[in-house]
C-alpha cells in the first residue's frame, strides 16, 4: 500500500492483507541497498498466519520517495514516527543486516515500544570496507553485483534455489537496481558510522531471536556471536547459508520466527 508520510509517497508491503492494529504487527526492515522485496518469502507467509505485516521501503528505497535517512539514528526515528502514523501498539521488529542496527537504536530510544526483536544476519557493529563505499559512489551497479555475489552463499553461486521461480543473483541485483542511485553509499556509510551498538544491545530487556549465517561474509558469524553474548535473553539459531538468509533459507527462517512468536505470546 502507499501512504503519504512526512509529505512523501511511501510504500509499505502488507503481505496482501490490511494493516490491523488489533493484531500483533510484524515490522520487517530491510538492509543496505535493499527494499521490501528482501522479505518476499516472509510477507505473505506471516500475513496469512494471523499477524499484521508491514514491510516499509525506507525513503529512497524501492517504491518510496523522500530524502534518504543518512544515519541509523535517523532511520530509527523515521520508523518510530511511522508506527505513530499507523497507530501501532503491539509490534515485533525484525531487521536484516543494517535493519538490525536500526532496531537496536529504535529500542534504545523507545524501550517500551517493542514487544519483541528479531535480528537476521546482524550484529551490534557492521563495519564496511572503504573500497565498497567508494565503489558505491563511483560505479553503483558494479557495487550492486559485488554485494549480491559476495553476499550469497554457495547456493547463489551454483544458481540453486529451493523456491521455484526464484534466482538469487537475478533477484538480488534487480532489488538493488530499484533504488535511488545514491542510496547504497548512504546506507553503507550509516552502518560504518554507527557506534552505539553495545550500549543499545545491553539495554534490551525483552526476549530476542538472532538468526545468523554460517557462511556470511558481510556480517561474519563471529561478529554476530559476539553480539549475541551482549544480550541477556536471546535465542540463537545458525543457518548454513550466506548473508541473504531470508531468501537462501526462507522455510527454515520462517520456522524459527514462528517458534519465537509462539513463545512470545
């Protein structure tokens, strides 16, 4: 659905259902250079499991217009304001990669806002190689291809997909190509600058789920495990894939999320 938010046309995927504030809302937030299609294997699945689903395209991503958020802090406040706009109260936040940093910051600044937090291929710190940031500025399409090929595990390289009609590399590149040309550099710099992750992680007092990837080259497993050690009440799951595990291992991820949500309720 499209809404006018902060004066700009903003797109929110709802899994084909209406947003229902009387249900638990699952808010999925995409990573750097991504958009709502990052969660194509989760949106309809959970919308048809009794949850209200929102997957917004952040400003400058996907179908959303507006000035891109230049920091994790700004992204977190944008999402907080979106929750107020939609009048949401019972929210579980699910972030992928950069979306995990945004979730950390959102919960740190608004500690009573969220019912649950799910971190997908995340950490409390996501340093970015300066070469990739520079490439995103000079030749963004080459940077897209580098991220897509580097970000997927062996299934992507072997052109293997358990979901009929889907191709990891093709979809990955097309998703990134939907965005504002400058958005990847802005997103990567936002990740690189964020340094409040330890404080934010240690402040969490709600149950969390972290799903990490064994062959993640963008947010390495070791970094994710150190992050989990900062959390008091976190259920850790590890999948045998690369960074884009919501596309590489959607069935397994959905099972982990479903189990966490049942315990939460």
